[in-house]
């Protein structure tokens, strides 16, 4: 199993899968993500995402009436030092441009554009669709796991 290397002082953008794997205890990725959360809790790194992540992580817990998981997600996203970047017209225009030039779906284009807008150092995901974005330093968890 590979190891997730996150330099101290980094601005780290996390995609939705990172939160799901962590809070829902995904057996394949939970241990791999521990260094991320350890550095975040020690305030050695900044964790950032789009406000869109709130909607994305809440859908299944709401559908399943899992109030405890809803509360866990809200606690992490709304009551911690994690930064949620608002979706504004500038991000939407840039995301539309990115979507027009790539095969990214709308939510992914919003995430990528948000990460580029804030000049993140790392973009952690498990979605190969982000691989070919030259303006992002993308870490794909499944590849780290295999290394």
C-alpha cells in the first residue's frame, strides 16, 4: 500500500470521495487518508472544497434517513476549520469553459475550477477524470493505494 504524502503548509482541495471514505469508514481508503486528517487537525495544512460538497455528501444519508451521518458531515463541513468556497458567477463561467473543453461533468468542473481559483497545492480525489488537467496537481487515491 502506498502512502499519501502531503507537505506541511499545503492548501489541499478535497473531492467528495475523500469525505465519504473517511466518515463512512471505507476499508480500502480510511487508513490511507489518516495522514491528511492528522495534518489538518494539527493545522499543518488547509483543507478546502467547494460548497457543492455539502450537497453531494448529504444526498445518501438524507435518502437513508441517517441523521447521525448527516450530523457528522455537517459538523466537519460547517463547524470545523475546513474552508468551503462559495459557488459564484465567476466560478460557474470558468467551469462552463472547462466543461466545454474537457469531458468533466458539471459538478467536477465546478470542483476543478474552484481548486484552480484558490491556487490549491494538491487536489485529492479518486476520479480519473481529473487526471488531464494541467493546472491541477491531482492525487488519485486508487493510484496511491496501488503504489
